[in-house]
C-alpha cells in the first residue's frame, strides 16, 4: 500500500514514519523545501521522531514538495495546520489550499482522511465540495473520512499505536476504508457514525481539559489571596480514588491544541445562535493566567526590597510543556513582554529552546544567569534543571509547584484498640 501524507509537521511526520515502519510506502508532501531537504538528509526536526527512526525507513519514506506524486497513493492523510486568526476565529486557509491541491491529483478509489482539528461540519461542508470540483464524487468515486490526531508531544506512555483512533466516515464504506488504513498502525480503532461526531469528539477532549485547567487556575488566584497553598490543596484532593481528576495550576496553557481548538467550537456555535459560555469563560481565565504569574513576581521582588523596574528576572523554561522545544502559545510569550513593560530586564534558560528570535532572546547558561539575576522564576519545569538546588541558593518564584516541600501525606488509619471504636473522623 502507498500512503500519502500532506503536511510533515508534529502530526504528519510521526504518522509518516509509523506507516513506513509498518511496511507501507509513504509519500510525504510539505510546502517547506527546507523540511524536505532535512528529511532527505536523514535529519529530523520533530522531537518525537529521532533521526535514527528516519534512517530505518529511508527506503520507504519519500519526502517531496510535489503534490502531483500523491496521484500514486492509495490513501492520503491531511495533517496541515488549522490555526486561529488574530481575532481568534478559525483560519481554514491552509486546509482549503490543501483541498484545492488534492482536487487536482485525486484519483478514483483513493481514500482521503482529514486529521487536522477543526469544527464539526468541516469535512462534509468544506473539504468535500472542494475535493469534488474535479468531477469525482465523495462516497462514490473516492472515500472521505475524519480521524482526529491524538498527539501529545514528548509523551511516551501513550503512543500513536496504543492510543485508540476515532474514525468517522462519510459513508459506511468510507469508514471501512479508513479503519483498514489505521488498523495498520493502531491497536484500537473507534468507529463513529459520521465525520461530525469525530470532529466534535476531538473538540470535547480538548475543551474538557481547557475548562478544568481554567477552574484550577481561577482557584489558584483565590487561594493565593487567601494565603492557601493551592498545590497542597490539589495534592490532598487527588487522594480521592473516585470522582476527582487531577489538574494542576500554572502560569497558563500553551501548545498546538488547548489554546486554539475550543474557539473552533465557540465560533461554530454562533451560527446556531448559541453561546458556549463555559468555553469562552475558560479561554478568558486561561489567557489571564500569565499575568497573575507576573503579579506574583512583582510581589516576590517587593519582599526582597526590589522594584520590578531595573530588576533582572531569570525565567526557567520557555516551552509550553516540559521535555519539548515547542513554544507555541507558551505562557512565557506573555510573561516576557509584560515584565519588560514594567521595566525589568528578562533573560532565560531552557535547554530545549536555544533562542526565541521574536523576543530577541537566547538561552543563557544557568550558572551565569543566576549570578546576575535578582530573582528566578520557574515557568516550565524542564528536565535537566535542578530546580530544588536553585530554590536553595537563590530567590525563586515557582509558578509550577515543583519545589514545594509540603505534600499531602497519605497514612493508613490507626487501628482501633480492642473494644475501643475508632474516632468519627477515622471512620469517615
């Protein structure tokens, strides 16, 4: 089987390698000639795909900038970006450009699968008409389905193979074709009735996390004002074995999904005269979280007898999550400008992020940075940094709760003495 992949980024490249490792021929198409050249040289630019993996599939993965080669594929998987506009509305420009390109090379009998996260109705209402412009009819002449990506960069406990794959086909036959495709690389496939169900399921996954992160971030602000350690609160609540799912507060959320995907549904909801109040409130709370982090930095400097103006602030970790170099939507991208507005000099150390040209910053050696800064701030707890040692030797604001000493200590209840009942507290 020959599989075509449109878009060789953090979703498309791991997918291409997975199919190649399964023994399939893969045609990987990307608009970036630089990316294609790197892949041809055996160099990976995606952290979840080591260069050694590229070497193992070199004979089966063919990167190119020429979409015409997709005419040779049995199945084509679309993994292009679906960002937001500056007004936080869906930007389907890259997706529609991709669909137009595919319409010019589409062959009878091919399967087209969309993986890019988007609002319900996109596959049927937007992709299908464009793909049919060349005269082929979806569901009759070619198969069409939606199978949302479930990628968590840097994660190793749940892989592309072990994570169940949701599939919604335009028709039953379309679903069958998509199931046969993903069955080659996924241990479990979850069939749903329509592409719209699959599209909505993906958004629900991310909205669930966004709303719960917003809840714990809002409680963190309240706990801070009340003088309560919110991390200790979460530790204690998380000991309940049912009815509670742990979410930790922080300086905001980032990455390719959570800050973006919920707004796709809130935008679509307006077409149906419906306001998704939970989604929009969660977005508002999470967007404000970095500024609460700045307030904590200000207070910590005040406690040291320093003003923010003229102070040197060292940020530890600039990526949106530990173990990756991805800075998309990272809270640090809001924290830096705000501190500069207040007159601080900002520098950073992140072993995964060597430079951030948009901010005019480069990662500095940790020891050198700590010798000249007034205060250090944990924004993202990157591995390889001894945060406890930093806290022992230097003023530190911990926005992630990684160097705390107070933890919920779980002890078994004391056994009652013979003939003496346990206390009411123990019995409860």
